C-alpha cells in the first residue's frame, strides 16, 4: 500500500482505490473527491498522510472489481447460471454491500454527510437483487462470519437490511416502499456512531449509566436522519425500532397501534439477526433456534404478521442452515416450501443428479425429514 502526504495530493482528485488512515481505517471511497474539506479535517486531526493501493486521478475512475453489480437496478441473468456461479455472484454482491456500508458509515463519521438520494439508489440495487433471488444471498450470509467488534454495527445493519427487505417483499410492499424500508434498516443504528465504541462493543455487563447511554441511540439516529433531511417515515423507523407491541420497548414505550410498519419489520429483522449471528463475545444460536424464539413471541413483543412473514420467507429451518437428515445424510436448506415452512427444500450432500449437481429434495412429514441442525463442529468435520 502506498503512502501519500496529504498536502501533496491534488485537491478534488479521485483515488482509484479506497483511501485509508493507519492502513486500516477507511477515510474515503473512490467516488469521494479528496477535497479541501476532507484535507482540513485530516489536518485538524493531525493526520499528515494517508494510504491507498490506488492513485489520485483528475476524474473518477470506476473500480470494476468493487462496483455494485451492473448498472443501477440491473441484475445478471441467474437463470442460466450454475449453483456455483450463483453462490459466487451472491458472495461478490454481499461483499460489495458490506464495503459500501463501511464507506457510508465512515463518511458520516468523518465528514458528517449523508444524502438520501444516493443511499436510496444503492438500496434500489439491493432490493432488485433480493427480489431476483434471495436464496443464494441468504446462503452466503449464513455461511459468512460477521466482522469483529470493530464493525459490529455495520455488519448488523447490512444483515438486518437484507432480512427486512425479504420480509417486506413477502408482504408485497411496492418497490418505492421496499427502498424506504431498506434505507431505514441500513441506517437505523447510526445513532451508535455518537456513543463511545467501548460502550456498545463491551462484552461485560453494562452499568446503569452505560445502559441508559445505549438506550438513547434510537433518538440519536432519529435526530441525525432528520438533520440530513431524510423522509419522516425513515426517521421514525429508526426512532421506533426498539419499541415493542406490548409497550415494553424504548424510548417512548409505544404500543402496537402507534408503531410504524417499517419499525415493526426492522424490529423482527434485527432480533432474528442478533439471535443467529456469532459475535466475538457470544456464540450464535442456529437459525432454527432463533426462529423458534421469535415464534414463541414471549410477552407478545413482535407483530405476529411480521413474524409469520419472516417464517414463510425463510422457513422454520432457515435458508442456509446445515442440517442432519432422516436418511443420515447431511444437507443444507436451500429454499422454502411456500405451502408449509416446516418442510423446506434441502440440498443433500453426497447424492447427485445425472447432471452431476447435488441432489435437492422436498422434506415432508412422511418422507425425508430434518432431524436437527448441525453443530459448527459437525459442519466442519
């Protein structure tokens, strides 16, 4: 990685690759000009140099390896691709989404800038991809461990966005509302950026003062989005995503009829993501156990319609889950059964079709069935 002295970088130039501080912290994406405002911020922080594998150019140069797939809203035709091709494309798309979110949150932190139209255009691509084929994206998301504590808020937001849009798609929200929902889900935690990271990254029990600080983040998110002139429905979704149907949530202790639809969807998406994702300070519950916890809906915290939409979108044994089958074979859930979420479609490892592809089968009560999820050790054995 090359080192650049800030004062020698041409103003308003565009780097061909991501720009970093201290070789790890992202300071600018290729589409962000190295302008006078950014230079002043760096100098005020006493940063005199930056790092990049690219070089500054007069005009913005698109990095084909990191750019979101195709043109805005355009998806490669998946119908003629093999499963391996689709998995690879889903991995690339997920990586690009994660990278975009990292750069977006960095831009908010460093430059205090956020443009609704720009974020909405990117989320439009996410919505189109999910509507085209969510199955491979969920398999990829399930199989990738999220980044460490440093990027917890970002990885949680990315994963929750994908799940929220899947729920919204099942509920048949029109495209413009899916985009609003996706934007709200991606940015619902930005208030955390105003809280000391050692508080929300802590793996110990928080004291009362720290707990109250954490509980302020929906208000901080709401205020930030309002200040950036985001639509009210999106700002309210961030404000209300910790409210609960029974009035036990925060910060306003709203009950069901006063909570917005986007908030209800994000609430379920976030809760499922938190239950089923591994963190450095906690092991994940498998997707099946996480789904059962939501289905119990203890205390009626969540909207039953939203929980049902999640279950029918991903199945009780969620897409991506590795399972032990009644035949003694191992497999992976690859699609839902729209008629009954208890009996999803599985890919059977070690059994092949005449064309050489892994065999898939519909599980059922009387035929091939799922015995239980596999442990991490069993998956790797």
